[in-house]
């Protein structure tokens, strides 16, 4: 499972960080899913290997503009490229109203259907062949969700000794069993795949959280979860100065939660644009990392635009080179 | 008068060209005006010297998304920066509905008032201290306008010989006359500025046209006009293949018009993304220039993102270095 950050800035874009968007792919660039779609997401995609033509679904955490204003442009560009495949949009109901109003008032039309699914429905659940997705209600100024992606396509291993011992002959039937299909033998026996195969590893699971001032809401979902991607808009001192109104998390707050939940990997994102990487008077972005490291002993990353991470089958998380090296990384500003 | 291209691609962004936006400034970066606002315009501005804080008015040529989808992000970012000054939005009525729907459905609010002015009103006219703006109806799939910007602040020269001859003493009164103020002398004479000063040059005038398949509609407005900025989406052969439906102009069509109208300067923009600059199989962007040059003998430019042009007081048009050299120019793709 791979994910690529398309934007890591809170609220407004900077010269080196776009507003929020994350591309997630179960294996390779098709199909893939988009979580949040700030303005300029379609522009960022032009510098990755992801195409709107292979996009399967868009998951929106909440309605704020830095997570949604890229939707009209991305959707209409896909139409101009000739997309015909339906696209699922999992989002709060206002997002549908926003998209429809923009389309109506810009003489636009789409060459493919949109399937809107209410992310705030009590029984929310989405899946395709590759992933199963649930969500968790967070605490923000508007309803907001974290999406929990769990891998579905796990390879089965045949229990060869058992098959041989019970006289089930090697051949195409074994192949069917390995694919998870039950098999009716010539002698009339029904052989269940689950009885003659095993899945030798855990399903990979990651959480992509939206804006949130209470990471503890993710406690239950974090069990058996291998990566948490969570906002850390401020350091704690700035969060204290700003006060509770924006309802964002500090790096310390998320790190403390991740430590308590024993999460092996934490990726922080959605940084206030006050944090920079230069030598000027602005607070340095590394302050966020330094603060989080004081409270979290697992593997910690601060996301940057175009960084791609791989959650491997052995459940390790590795950061890859920037997407295809297609552009020089701009200096932080 | 300066103008900087923020986007020069038709329909969808490419890796080197954003969708349409143009910053226009009478002198220096404040105040300035924005003509069209495709998605990502606020991102482009971060690489220029123009700030949304000094933006005086936005002129929208027509409602299509590649000219309007950047509005919600630009407006809300200005609010997050604390803008309080009112902003004029000159646009078709649908733009107001679009902006209001997006703001309502994204929990947004603005810290400053928007003044909407209907660009399609029969008597449309706008002005501030620096420019007077009128518009011209074009021919496109939706109502579309060209905006005609005429300089207002012209320096007066005193008619010194006449002043001396008529016994009007040098002093503060001369200064008032030069500013355009009439003066009541101590001896009771009312001296009119217009009678004792002259404006030694023409007011600079330029046209920024929206999408349009009939450049001849600009014939009257092109008189005494020094620059025409017009779309040239296709070469003529491609326009013929595509057919009339998109209602765009070819380079040949615009060049023929500019020649007939005796326009001294023509800047082409809004190029179909099929035209590229590489050595692959795609048609080269220079085909558009080559075609236009066959039919136009004035000064011709093909716009690129971040290029700044200066319409000088002597009515020459010069292309400056890329905006402040703030970024390496990306390769054309």
C-alpha cells in the first residue's frame, strides 16, 4: 500500500506546500483513492504517476475549503479527458451541494456519473476488491472524519501437507483454493478454501485523519493499525497561544496519543504556514518534529508534498524518493 | 502599465501552464487588478510580487471553470490573511451564485465585503483613480466579455510661456494647475487647469479579451488601443478539424484581425494543451507563433506563465524578465 502527499499545508498554500490532498493506492497507480482535495490538487497530480482517469473514489474528511476547493477543477478536468467510469464521492452532504452549484453556474457538465455517499451516515462502510474503508468521527469546528483503510486482497498459502494427507490431488483445484474459491471435487466432496489455506500475515491498515483536536477519539480504530496520518497544525506553545477555537492538534498532543496507542508509525501533516524551513525569524518546521519525538518512540515522519510512503507487507513503513523524481523539490519557504 | 500572466493554458492546467489569470497594475504592485481566476491563481500569485491584500478588483470574462474556479480559494485566503478592504467583483451574475454557494457549503466566511458588479450590464463602466474600464461583448458558448483598460492618471505639463505672458506668478498655484486643479488668483481671476496645461501623450489602453471566436467584434475598441491580449487556442488546421463548437479563435484568425485593426502589439494566450515545447510527437507551441506571424506585421508575443509585460509611456510594449526571478522557469511539457 502506497500513499503520496499532494498537500501538507493548513488553511492556505505556501510556495512549497499545497493545501490538503493524499493519494492512496493499494498496489501501483491503478486503482487509487484520493483523500481530500484542496485547490490545486489536480495540478499536483500532474507531477505524480496518478491520473484522474484511474481514480476510483474520493474521500472527503470535512467541508472546509482547504480540503474541498479542488473538487470542481479535478472533476471537470477528468471530464475533458473523456472519463466515462463512475466516480464515488464519500463526503458530507454539503459537498454535493457545492459541486452541483459550481457545475450549474459554470456551464460545466461531466462525462461520467458521480455517486455521492454520505460520510456521516451512522453505518458508513465502503469497499472494493482492494480495500475496506470505515470511518471515525473526529472533533473539529464542523463534522469531520478519519478514514480507516484496511487491505482486502491478502495472498493465501496452501496447506499442502493437509491437502496431500486428505488425498486432494494437486492441479487446478489447488489454484482455485489459493484464490479463496471453494471447490467441488469429482468425488463429490466440497472443499472450503478457508480450511485448506492460511493467510500468513496481517492485513495492512492505516488511518488518514482529518482536522481534529482530540486524537483520543481514534483509540479504538488504532488497534491493529500500522500507520496514523494525522494533522499537527501547531507546536504546543503556539496551540496554547492560539486557543482552542480552531480545534486543531499540536504535535505533542498527537504524539502522546500515538505513544499511548502503541502505533508503530506516525506521519504528521497539515502544518500551519507559520512554520518554515529557512533561517529567518519564522519558527522552523523541525520544531514540530522535535516536539513530537519527545513524546513518541515509534517511527515518526513529517510529511512533505510529493513524498511517497510504502506500507510494506511486513508492516514496516518506508519513505520513498519523491514521486518519480519528476521535479526538483522546491525550497521550503 | 504592467501585466503578468498567471495562466496561459486553455481548459486544463499543464505542468508548465496554469489555467487563465492575468494580473494588471497601473504602476507598481498596488493597487492591482485580476482578470479571470482559474484554479491555482492564488498559488501562482505566491511566485509574483502581487498580494491579494492589494487587489482592488477582479474582472471575470465569462463563467467557465478555467476562468473562475480559483475564486473561492483566493477570496478565502485573503480573508485568512485578514483583509478588510472591500473587493469589487465584475462578473456575470452566475459567479456571485457560485461564490455564495461555495462559501455556504464550506463553513467559510469573508472578513471583508464583496461588491458584485454585473459585467453584462448594458452600461457597464468601472473606474478608480488609475484606470477606466469598459467592456465589449464577444462570441463564445456563454456570454463573454473583453475588458478595455484605459489609463487615467496622465501627467500634465504647464504651458509656462502662456502663464508668464498672462502674468500668473510662479508658485503654489502652478503646482495646483499641474495637478489638474483650477485656481482662483488673489486678483480674482479663475484660472482653469485645462487652459494652462497640456497632456503631452496619449493615455495607454489595452484590451484583455476572454474566449472568443470572432475577433472582429473588437474592431471599434481597438482604435487607439496599444495592446490586444487575445486567446489563440488552436492553429487554423486544428481549429478546422475541431469544428466551430468550442467557439475559440485560431492564431491566424486573431492575427488577421490585429493586422486589419493596425494594432501595434498582440499577445496571444490560452493555448490548447496539445501544443507543447518538447521534441515528441505533439505539435509544437511555436506553430501558433509561426502561423500568427504570417498574417500580422506588428509586435507579436506568445505569453508564458509568469511573464511580465510593460506598456511604456511611449506606447512601446516590452517583455520583462520573469517575475522577480523568483523561480526557475519550469520546462515546457
